[in-house]
C-alpha cells in the first residue's frame, strides 16, 4: 500500500470508571467521535470499573481478536488506590512504548502545567495490537488524540508512524 493512501484502522475504546455509564461518559464519546471523523473504524466500546482484572480481561479479549488493531483506554491512570489501568495493561505488553507517556506529559504540560506529573499514561504492543492508556478526563483524551494519536495512527504521516508498523509488529 502506498503511504499516500489513508488506511482506516480498527480501534476499540475502553473507558475505565466506577461511575460513568454510556449516558454520562464524555471521554469515550470524544475518542469515538475523533477516531470515526478521522476515517477509522470503531471495533467496540466498553465501560468497565476500576478493577485490574476486569480491565485485563477486556484487553486480553481484544488483543486476541485479529479484528482489533488498536485499543485506546481512558481512565484509571492516576495515583489513587483504585487507579490500576497501567498495571492491568503493562502486564500484557510484549513491548512498552516509553516515549508515549513522556510525550503525553510534555504536551499536556502546556495545558495543565505541573499537574501532568500525576498522570501514569502508558502504551505498548501486545500480540500485534497497540494499547494506549490515557487519563479519564475529556481534556486529556482530546490532548492524547489531537496531539499524538491522530498523526501516529495516520499512515500518511511522515517521517514515520504507528500505522505503518502494524504489519510488522508480530515479526519474529
């Protein structure tokens, strides 16, 4: 495929929250709106409580499903006792993408200053599937999508992007 042709990716959205429902969820809605507006396909959206094992169960199901190429999780990346998304996801990673968290905190510093240090944003690859874990606020989801994921999930982005590496993630 030529790099100049858009490649729609199949993306699942996981909202981690003890309080949000489909009616009250704003962060997941923002992510779904942005990814579909960009031309990507929503594979599935799910809301789970802040429970490491429930988060891990959904992530495991998606990384085993060849119809899911990308997972974007929102929520559970803070410092409280209930925040366990990084622990749930990182246990599944074959490779961690350290620069994702670093870059997210750097770009969000412009918006929320030193408060960005409280975010444990992480990303990795598991079974050829990208997993990106963002904070649960709608502002953080906008920042993560608009300033990082929109271009990195677009195969037309130069000089390189996550999308073009998808076919090679499971090479041995």
